[in-house]
């Protein structure tokens, strides 16, 4: 590892000391991890990715659960809700399919292709694989899907008998392996294996590549990955504001319009997110109601307000609480995916309760607006360059 580099989180030039075996090095200012301790074992990551790919087949083909409703056995596989929604709500179905199947599959395959590109010295394959891992790992949401499945089971337990299927066991194991894989994969280690970062001279600490995290002299292109080199991501604030304002606009229809429509013996019941939470409380499901309330109402609003606060602090050049804003930014990045929970619950309910005129469950127009809010807030968090938070930090400390 290099003895000098710029922190990817706050752009501070530092010279990290060699950490004891097994420990990692962190930036002293923003607490971003600079490099991970322990030995680099690509073979173990390859084995985990291979196990994930094997489990993908049974986790998607075998039933997760099966319910007995009106004497009929109704199985629910992982993609069944998506297939049911595809005809009437293609955009919502595409988002659910992407988060529950496509993104984790691509991440697992990209670990294979990254190591293949590294072994064959195929730069385009190697670079594309790391790009997929970097941008899609936060969209792999087996953990959110499993929580959503538990909520769906609680909702239908009063009207149907529930039986656990083999697909659920495979999905639980797959989630454990995916979490382990995402935790272990270090993009910095892959880039170091491709081209190690050597010691820098004083004039070579001017720029930090946002793609491969190589510290280097300022130039038009990164000398390791070939991407355009920018001191800060271009138009980061403008893009984040655009995503954020659009998300704030869609929050209103997402909460005012029905997110689900339930037919029971000819009686139509429309529920917004808030009325659905109230119904769960009336049905003595306070725990489920709290989870839905936090994931579907508190989290989207908190993400919008939190990002707006960070953007305003950057633009008004606030000179205090930089680390506090950095912590808020990291929390927003982590909690973003949990807003998809309500959409997963809807897809599962659609797959389980579809008995025509007797009993039926369909998404409402609020579900489309809510899906837009989820996507826009996650894109807003990804488009913000965290180094902007720290740009006026040195002015305060002089």
C-alpha cells in the first residue's frame, strides 16, 4: 500500500501508518476506511460467489411459502409477485425484479468476471465488473425481501394457513452468503492487484480518482483506470438537488393516493401508507405497523430532509459539524434500500391473494409514486460527492 494518499471521503492528504495485522486504517478526519486489514483472499470470495450462484436457482424456482386459502394451495416463489404485477404495473415490477434478483445476480457474476479479467489481464472486463459491484451492491436487497416476506406472512395468517417451502431455506442461506460477499469484496484491493499504488511525491497528491481511488498528479484522465479525472464530481450538487426535488414532489402522491387496493367479497378497501399502518395497529400488529411506518414514511422523508440539510450546508459554506454531516450522509446511504420494503410486501400479497372477485389484492397509484421516490432518493445519495462536505474545513482550522 502507498504511504501517502488522499482520503476518498474528505480528500485529506494523509500518510497512514502500517496497521497491525488484521486491523484497518481509517481517515483521522472523516473516519473513512482507507484500507482493510487482514490478508487478501480472492479465492474465498470466488467460492462464496459460486455458492451464491448455485443457490440462486432453487431460491427462485422453489416456493418460499405456500398458503392454503379457501382449500386451495397457493405457492409464492421469489419472482411470482413480479410476474403478476408485470402486466398492469410494469415499472413497479421491474424495480422489484431488479432489487430482488437482477442486482444480486450481477454482483455475484461480477466477482467471477473481475477475477477472470485480473487473471487474463483483460482491462475492459475487469473495469466493467468492478463498476457493477460498486454501483449495484446497494441494490441487492435479499435482506429487505426476507423482512417483507415475514410481514406478508403476518398479514395473511388470519385468513390462510402458511407452510414454509424449500425456497425460503435457500433464500436465507443465500442472503447470509450475499452479505458475507459484499462485506468481503474490497474494490481497492482489486485495483491494487491490477496496478499497485506506489509512493507519491509532493506534486502527485493533487487528485484522487473517484473510480479506482488512485491518488495522483492532476491530469485529464486517471493513469490507472482511464476515467476522466475531476477534483470533484462534476455537477454533483445540481444532480443531487434535481433528484431530491423530484423525490420531494412524488412524496405527496405516494402518501395521499392509495398504495394498495383490497377486494373482499365485493367490498373495496383502499389503503394509503398511513391508513395501512393504522389498520395494522387496529388489528393488534403494532410491531409490523412500526416497521412499515419507519420504512415507508419516516425513512423517505428523513432522506430528503437529511440530504437537503447537507446540500444547504455545503452551499452556505457552513464551517462547523462536518463530521456530523458525514455521519448523516452515511446513514442515508445505508437506510436507503429499506424503503423498498413496502413494494416487496405488495408484490408478495399480490402473489398470495388473487382469487378473482372473492378476494383480490392489487397495488394502487400510490405504489408507482412511492417506487419513484425510492429510486430518486437512492440516486440522490449516490450522486453527492462527500468530499464537498469538507471543502471549507481547512478555512475553519486556519
